[in-house]
C-alpha cells in the first residue's frame, strides 16, 4: 500500500467533512490550487517521507510530514490583518494535532511539529499563510 497517497486522500476528505472549517474556507486542495478558486482556502503539501523498517524488511510505518496551511488574500492597506488566516490555522490545529484514525486499511496518527506563517506576493497581491507542519505516522492494516 502507498501510505502517503492514502493519508493525503484522507486528509482532504477529513478536513472537507468538518462543517466549521468549510464555513471558513472555499475548499481544501492537495499540492496545487486552481487559479479560479478564491481565498480563503486550505492547501496541503507533502514535505518529507520515509519508512521505518525492521528485521525481514517489515515496514512498521510510513513517517510523513505535511505542510497544512490556510491562505488568505490580504486586501487591507498598511499592516496585514492576520485575524482570518489565524482563525483558520487554529481550526486546522484543533482537527489535526493529536488526531488518530483507524480506517479499513490504514491506521495513523498526527501531531504538529511546528507552526508555520508566511507572506507571498502573487500578481501584485499579498497572501497570508498560517498553519503547521504535521507529522503523520501511518501503517497499512
């Protein structure tokens, strides 16, 4: 089983199933975001992956890290207003930190390793990003 692909699909489905989060954003996107989708939104990017192997090449788990963050266009002049993106990042942390799941063919747990904030300028517009880098350990069952 490709645990990385299974976890990525689960993350999108799990976050999209949360009515509170979906009331705050226009969708959850894995890797790339369509250009016609307005912010605020959630973006998920895989950062790193490795497998823990033991005797006889038994794979204990896939050790994965994902950057899960909210992105919001800042339309204010002057100092950026971080309140909206911070609220979404807080909701993401409630959902993902210390989260465990037991699916039909996959067991996994997640926790935040570090917080994340950034600013980007795209097409002359300022975007604010906030979220975290989450470690996920997944095991096929």
